[in-house]
DNA sequence: CTCCAGGGATGAT
DNA sequence: ATCATCCATGGA
C-alpha cells in the first residue's frame, strides 16, 4: 500500500465524483473508494491536496482460476495516474472564464466550483453509458457495481473491497441472461453486442481517438445502445472532447425553461444547435456545470403529465389542440 | 406518430 | 404504505 499526496488546486473531489459523470466511487469516511483503471484507490481531499492510497497487490479473477500473470507495470507513476485521471492539468479558470455570461451559467459556475471533467477509460466509459440509457443516476450506480462485482477483478484498499470494471473480452464471453442479472434489462443485448465487437477488434476504441468529433460521433452511434446523448457522454468523458454537449432530460429542461421560456415549440434539434453555438469551445464543461446545478437545486417535473395526456385523449383532442391545458 | 422493454429510486398522496 | 413517474435507445 502506497500513500501519496497530489497537489490539486481549483478542484473539488466530492462535486466531481457526484456530478453524474462517473458512477462507481463510494463514499468512505472522509474520502472515496473506487478504481482508476485496474487500480483500487482510496482518495480524500484536504484543501489543495489529494491524499490517495492505492493497492498494488496481485490480480485475482473472481470465481475463476486464471493463470498467474505478472503484475502489469504501469508506466505512469502513481501521483501522475491520479493527476491524469482527475484532469488536474485542465486550465479550469480559463475554461470557466470562457462560459457565456448569463444568470443561469453564472449560478452554475458559482455552485460547481472545482468540478472537473475527469478522464475515464474508454471501454469502461462506453459500457457504463450504454447501461445508462433510460436509467437514473442511482440505477446506473447499481448496474456499474453489479457488473464489477460479477465480472470484474476484486481488489482491496483501506479494508474496502473494490472491483475493477470488466474488460470487453470478459463481458463478450458471458450471456445476455447473465448480464440481465445485473439489472440491465433490454440494455443487456446492446452491451453484449458491443463487447463482442470490441473483443473481436471490429471496433478499436483507442484508434478512434484520431477521428474528428463528427467522425467519432458517427462511429459511436453505430454501436447498439448508443444514441446522440450516450455518444456525447462517451466523447466528453472518454475522449476528452470538451465541446461535446450531452442533452439529457435535466439539460433539456434547463435549456427550454431558462433559455427559451417563451418558445415551447423549439425542437430538440434546435436546442442542440443552440447549445453547440452558445456554450462555446468548452461546452461539455458548461453542460456538466448546468447539469449538476440543476440536479442539486432544481426539482423534477411535476407529476400529472400522463394523466393530462390521457385526459386529452379521452376528450378526443388531437395533437396540439390541448396546448392551453399544458402548464405554464 | 405511439407503445414498449426493465426496475429501483423518488415524490405525491 | 401505496402508486405513478422517472429515464432517453431501438424496434415493432
């Protein structure tokens, strides 16, 4: 066990890990336990310093004998690994200064000081976000944990069990039914198919890093279970494409209610185009700030939408005829 | 266009 | 405690 300290200015560990970009870190004491790639890590923040402990023990495949492999020697030294994962090299002050100046963005920027977009391993990021579709954060965390416990490698740090995320070839050799046991539902087939493509080298995630944003998005959307939103998440969190602007329900609400309050007819495509132009070169960062701020302070949509729709149908109303019933 | 798949957390009642 | 709603992909 190795204890290290890493300088970390302009950084808030808790906000970063709880902002819906990564789903496997667990609060333990004053810090968090998780994994950076295959390394089990405990990390806590003391002012402008991160204190991290990392397990350097032998690998062991859970529930399955596997020939003893030599410990993979990481090229990065441990402080560099932490520094790189948490993107402590991103010029956060510059990035935040590039956000548009408007009341919504200002509030989000103030609320999320120290939030960074971290660098996630590509496969782990892609697989996790395939599992995220039509799921809420709490669910995604459960799925991530189930996949890791069932198919990942068990590690330990600070007396805590930590499981690494299973590589594609490990998931490729399982079955849809096994994946469904992890709570994936219909996403199991998507994840399995994608894992097989990666395992068989039909898809080479690392080589995709050379592609342009548009080409990368196109390739990602070609994978089953990957639509525009998931593709943008993977671009942002796995490929450091800082301009990628994922639009989920929270962001869509913010855009509609705060930026288009008098225009309920603006389309989703219209919102996406607006966001790409308005939030600038670091749009992905702006999106993460808006997302976290909205989730922490905003409220979910009030109930009754379905009931109203049913009521409208029952009244024999057609599309749009019932607009006057809609809230606001 | 609509509906559905799966399912634990969440909020309203 | 019960119950409807949430979530944002892909296929019918």
